[in-house]
């Protein structure tokens, strides 16, 4: 393989783990990590890294040309909670970066694109349980609107220009390597840090707020799985529903209490509650399972064990 993979937004929660996994798989020379800021030592220590603004088409094209990139994973975006504070900036970043990459694929400067969507494409009028692949989509957040619009453009570029763009609707993602990037499901990561540090957690989402979640390793496997699948198997060119586990804050607390019996949770919902209330509780991902063999592995207790085991050192 002469060509390389470019990850844009490589220093974020998903980009960091994706970069490390792809470097392991293909070798450090084959992967170019990029972001608008520098990342942690795992990202910066080994392999190619470029400071790159995803909204700057000429700069993105230059990196693609210099490194002979044929595949782009576009992970740069402004996430749901922050986007509500900066709607115009969020729209600009989320849409301009996507158009830049789709247009480079349309002009045959790259061959394959991965772009993540989110469960935020759904809204209050969407059926909340086992949300189907095809359903009512009336997102009420800036972030959700940008992801739904992005899905439409991905499908359009595929249908009109044969762009090989692949996408999944990630649920809330749980990982310990980096801090979460300002989303509505961030509580489900913060809670483990607080459990170890303070033995208690004040949740910004209320008791009973069930949301779809996934452990990061599952999300990375899904991302690489959909990119590895034969082109003919990818029948959905907007974005695939993807599911792992669904749970509420009190479920995480109960799972933590199995390991730290004195752990306590309290509830003080803020503006993120309204966002969470507009999202589904569980997702039907049978089409992803059928089309490209998706299967999740981690349930809540397995996630809790990994999070506590790996974060323990940090708070000793
Ligand atoms: N983490 C989740 O739970 C989750 C859930 C659903 C969808 N997603 C989607 O997955 C993708 C990655 O999410 P994440 O959680 O890793 O986000 P993150 O906020 O942790 O990382 C995004 C990265 O993009 C970088 N970035 C910001 N502006 C940039 C620019 N102009 N040019 C280049 N880089 C820039 C940031 O520095 C950051 O490192 C996003 O599209 C997000 O919408 C994430």
C-alpha cells in the first residue's frame, strides 16, 4: 500500500484511539494524524502529525497531496453541548469540513471517506425505543441539525458523484484515554473519574434519563469494520444506526457500587437535560448487523470494570 490514511481531528476522544489503532494495524508511516491543536504524548510521540484546520480546503488538500493520502477519517466537529453555545461556529466547522472532504473525493483526490454522524440526528418526534434506521428525524439541536444535513449531503455525493463515503450514527462513547469533548453523554465518562477521586458524583442528567452508549473499543471496531467492508455491502449512504448498550445515570451508579460500595450519586440537571430528552433511549441497528456484520461486545459492567481499572492509577 503506497497511499496513506489521514485523520482530521485526531487529538479528540475518538480520533486519539482511532489513530493509535490504525497505526498499530498499518504501521506508523501509513497514518497521518492531524488536528487544529496538539494532542497527548501517544499521538505526538510516534508517527506523522500535522497541525491542520479542517475548514481550510487548500491546507487539507496540501496535506493529502504531500502524504499521498487516499482515505480520510473526518473526526473534527463541534459537539452537542458546546454547539448550543456557539451555533454559527458549530455550523461552520461541521459543514465546511465535511464539504471540503466530500469535494476532494468528488474530484478524485481521495478514494474513501469516513464521516461520523450521531444519535443527535433524532428528535422528540422520533420513536424513542428501538429507533429504526428509517424514521422521523426532527433534531432540535444545532449539532443534530448539522449531522442530519451532513447525512443528506453524504448520500447525495454518493448518488450523484459516486463518492465512497461511509458513516455511522455513534451513540455516547465511553473511554478513559482522553477527556470527552463537550457532548451530552459526557457524564457517563466523568462519573468514573469522580467515583475514584471523590467517591461521589453530581449528575447533570436526571435519574431515569436512558441513552444509547458504547465503549470506545466497540466504536473503533465499528469504524474500521464499515471501512473494511466491500463497497457493495454498504447500502446505506446517509449513516447507519449503531447500538451498544442503553442505560441511565443510576444504572452506572449501581454498576460502580458493585466495585465501590460507598459511591454516591446525586442529580442536578442543567441545559443538557433537554438535549438528552430529545434523543432516543435505544437504537435498532439490525441493518448494520446485516449489511456489514456489526456486533457489539461490551455491556455496562464490562465498561465499568475497564474504566475503573484503567483510571485507578491516576487517582491513587
Ligand atoms: N464522543 C461521542 O460520544 C460522539 C458521539 C456521536 C458522534 N460523535 C462524532 O464523532 C466525531 C469525533 O468526536 P469526538 O468525541 O472525538 O470529538 P472531540 O471534540 O473529542 O474531538 C474533536 C477534535 O476535532 C478537533 N478540531 C476542532 N476544530 C477543528 C478544526 N477546525 N480543524 C481540525 N481539527 C479540529 C479538536 O481539536 C478535537 O481534537 C465528531 O464528528 C462527533 O460529532 C462523537
